[in-house]
C-alpha cells in the first residue's frame, strides 16, 4: 500500500470508531467537547477554571491526552473531575480508538459533560473525530496574531474558538480583531469567545455556552 | 504493509535524503540550523532579530516551513535574507525530501549560514533529520513551565534550547529554573540560552553562539 492508501484506511477506521464512541456518549446523555491547541495555550488552565465553576452542579469527566506524563490529569483531578490520562508515547494526536479503549474506565452514566484535552498540537488533531459534539480550538494571545491563516485546518473544523490569556494584552503587540477576522473568513460558523482562564475575565460567557450546549443536547435526546 | 512498516520506510528514506542535503550544505561551507517549536514561540521573530545582527557581515539563507501562507518568508526577506518558502499543505513537519527539492533555488555557494524554520509543532519535526548541523528547540515563557517532560523527544534530539520571551517574565507565573532543570535531566548535552528576541535581551550570547559554531565548522573543513 502507498502512504496515501494507509492514511485513507486509518481515517476510515477512525471514523468508524468515532461513531461508536458518539453512540456511547449520547446513550449516556453526555455533552462531549474536544479541546485542541498548541502546547501551552492554556487548555489545562481553562479546564481547572471551568471545573471550579461547574462541579457544584454537575459531574465532569476529563480525558487527558499527552505524549508523556500524568501532570494534567493530576491537575484536573485536584479540581473535582474524574477521568483518565492517555499517553500517546510519540503520537501527535488522540484517535477514536484511544478513546474507545478507555471508555470502560469511565462512569459515563454518572456524568454530564466530558472534556477531552487533546495532545498539544495545532495540526495533527484537526481531522481526527473522537466522537465529540463540539470540536474547539484555543489560541493564546502570546502566540502572535497571524495564526489562523497559517494553520487553517483546525479553524475549518472547529465549532468554537477561544482566544485565551487576554489578561496579557497590555504587554503584547497583538491585534485581537485581526485574529477574530481571520477565523470568520476561514469559518463563518465558528463561534469566538475571548477570556482569561487565569483571571476569570470572560469565563461566565464560556460557562453559559457549555450549559446551553448541554441543555440543547439533552433537549434533542428527550 | 502495516503502518509501522510504512513509518520505518519513510524514516529510512528521510535519512538517506538528509545525508545528501548535509553533503550539499557542507560542500558549500555552510552552517545549517533547524529551528523547531510550537506555533507562536517566536521562531520568526528570533530570525528577524538575528538577521539584523548578522547580515552586515555574512550572507544568511532562510528556508521557511509552514502549513500555509508566505507570511514568514516575507518577514525575513524584509530583513535581508534570501531563501525560499515551503508550504506543506497539511503536513506537520518538514522532511529532507522537501529541503532537497528547493536546494536548486538557493545560491548555496554565496551563503554562510542557513536557518531552516520548521513547521510550528513540538512533536512531529523532532525525529526528521533535514541535513542540519544544529537541531534547536525554542520554548516561550508564556507556554508554561511544564513543557520539557511533556514533550521529551525534541529535547532528547536538540543541541540547543532557547527560552524566549523573557521580557514577559514579570507578568507570568513561570519557573525558568525548573524548565532548565528538566531540559538538563532529559539531555545534559543540550545547551540552554535565555533571551527576548523582541527586546534584544540575551541576543548577543546567541549571536556569539552562531558565530562560534560557524567558525568551528569551517575549521573542521579547512
């Protein structure tokens, strides 16, 4: 087989496994979000800040994806999430098969929302469906304001883009309107939220967004 | 063939092409550096600041790798570099074959130093030899101080690590000694420089490092 045949076979097999995961999540009434970004854009800090605002009213499950270490799982467990850490070894993205493999370790029936924190990478995870309801991308203001057009695939594929670390804007040369404009050009359907997971600025709108998506999904299921 | 067979074949073919690139670069007396980091860690800004300090005394060639756009090539050309932009489409790293393909467009004999700016990705480029003399990784202080152990492969493979954006340290919770310590554990031979490509702080030591490496290479060749 050529490299392209192998890639097509991998993608087809991934889509098949993702459909199975989606059915398992939906049968349990869960809202599932797949978080994608570069290393260090603040995915885990966003989860910590989100857990602080959700765990009093709902059960949150986190699936942590990393090349190496259990560090992120330790952090979210300390904030009240249950879940599991996946280490990919050298793999540059999570796959639907990796999610399928850990489903048995999770108490899906007891959960409300599942956050899947993908491996830190703005390219490889873009096209791998994991069975989620929402694919979302984080950008940090410290990464420079030229990123959407340089990494277009993930913006094409995302339902939501979060522009994080807005607390650092006074110390940076960063045109946030330019970034939002580029995302709108790439994908007019992609919603955009601006926040600082560290200071909490903008977090209320994000929490409302998650609650509304959960209500919407449960409305469709009832 | 299995996925693993294909991967092995791709790596072997890459190594063969990299050896050819290395011969072409060395025959022309060039020092070649392969810059790897996450998106937005400051590779292009480092190149701009470096070009401002080198182009009065030497000819610098830049090979720019990006998924999409010519933006980075426009930036370094404006600072006096010659070179070429490679767009990978969706590809998550440069390969030796991609470098081989553009060698004919470069005036190698007229050059002194070649900087290859890899695709923004802390995982995939780690193990692809391009024929360079120096493999180097950039980390930005805004990415959080837990990254080396989470992305160990690139630190195992690098000769130099640059900790960039030290001008933002007063506004961050970031333990730079912890980061340096983790790199030392992963690879005691990896040198570490701390700088701000934006403010110029620490740039002199980096420029001295490049000049010394060029002198060393030319000494070996003479």
